C-alpha cells in the first residue's frame, strides 16, 4: 500500500510538467487516470523505444490508466464529468482559458465535486501580461533570466541541458497538491492551484540574483562564485578532450589540491573574490588539468579530500556502482527519488495503452 493509496487523480496534462507531478503520485499508490485526445500524448511518439513504448513516456506515465475522450463532444464531456465526481485531484496543462471554454474550469469542476483539488499548470500562470504567451521550457528560462547565466566562455547563452522550468513546475505542483489534500482534511473543501513554470523557477535563482533583486547589476557567470568565476567551482578540459569539475569552494579543498600539485602559494587566491581576482588560479588549473587524461586525474584525486568529479555522459553515469547499490534504475525506469524506510520500489504496470482504463 503506497502512501497515496485511495487517492484518485484525473490527469489531463501532457509532455513533462504535469505527467511528472502525477507519476510521482502514481508511484506512491495513487489511482491516476490519464485523459488523452485521440492523437494521444505527444510524448508517446518520442524515441527511443523499448517494448513498443517511448522511454520518455514510460518514465512519466507508468502505473497510470488511460481514457481517450473528445472533450468537444457531449459524450466526452459527460464521461469526464463522471470521472471528476469520483476524483480527489484534477490536473490540467492547457493554456489559460481553454478548460473554462470546454466547460471544465475551476468553478465548473468544483460544482461537480466540492472536495476536489484542481491544479492548473501553465508557462506563466492564469493571469498577467505573459499569461497567453506561447512557451516551452527554454522560453521560460530566457524570460526568467536563467538563460543569461547558462552561457559559454564567450558569454553566448547555450541551450540548457535540463528543462529546469518544466521540472520546477512539476515538483512545485506536487508539493501544492499534497498541501491542498492535507488542508482538505481540516476544511472538507477542495482548492484551486495556479502553477506557473515561470513562478516555480524564479526561487531557484535566489542564491545568484541578489544584486538584481536590490536594483544592482545582474549577475554574470564570469564573476559569480557558483557560475564560473571561482577556480574551485569550475569545469576544466583534460588532455584527452574530456572534462572534470571542481565543485566545492571551501578552502580545505583548495589547500588539499594545491598542496598536492606543489603550489601552496596559490591557496590564498582561492579565498579571493570570484572573477578577476581568481583569474590567475583559474588559468593555472586550466593548464594543469590539460596535462593528464580524465582517467589519470581520477586516479590522482582518489585519495585527496577534494570536491572533484569527472564529467560523465548518461551511459557512464547509469553504469556507476552507486546507481545499482541504491536501486536507482529498474530496467529502463528511473526509480523515484522519494522512497520510504522499509519499502522497496518496483515500477508500476507498463505505461498505459491509449484507452486501456476499464
């Protein structure tokens, strides 16, 4: 029995943020019914595939059931209304106003079920100047300021490797839904949650955006301690064209490495302000790391107390013993990060075929 056994979720979301929210609920025993149009969730068609299923789709929709409904038809509307009457949570990821036009806005749904928790997920929220601006993850990251510091040495922003706005919305939405379910135990009433990818991402910049928040200059990656301006929080090339990182700025790490490299005279530079003051130390480390291969640096660092790591690709990352020891993979499924003592995880049933709900 999962922690959310007995909770029924109606999930009208597709792609990434909403399905991430609801698969975390399904992993904990919630009964999640995915409502899809005839064309299905577009993630179903995104390769690569395993046993006929998209691995992306499988990881975000395992353990759910699927119903296919045409919400522009009277039969489809009636079927969705029946599902809502027996549900605890309703999740949708359409543009603002779409659900209301279909007859399933917050007022419509709570009239059918006053106890339901209704969560809308959109790029910029249900109101505001940007509410109707079309966007996926990178658009949100650009408008939230994050892409400006996701840049290379020449200052040009790069396409982000992680869809941080999508993920932030999924995690924030999950927290909000669970809070609302707890609140319902006290009031007996459901709630409405307006989750925006933009809103969810902004707090993730609190550690770097301080100067901009106070009316000062915006952060630049080349002078920020956690964005590339500090020698011991940086990425370095190796002799074989690979990369390693130093990922801890505490002076004990600088002392350990620079002493081992025979340059204790540079330790003081590791305590200087990020940016120009640390440039000589960054230059020394760049030259030094280029003298050996990544594997040779792994061996050199093995006995040193330094926050160091090789930059691994996904195949290398998944092959690490740590992954197996903690049970973080189950076939092609990435195990939930949320696990409870004394409980073991096995993935839910294969991802649903369209319309497989009884």
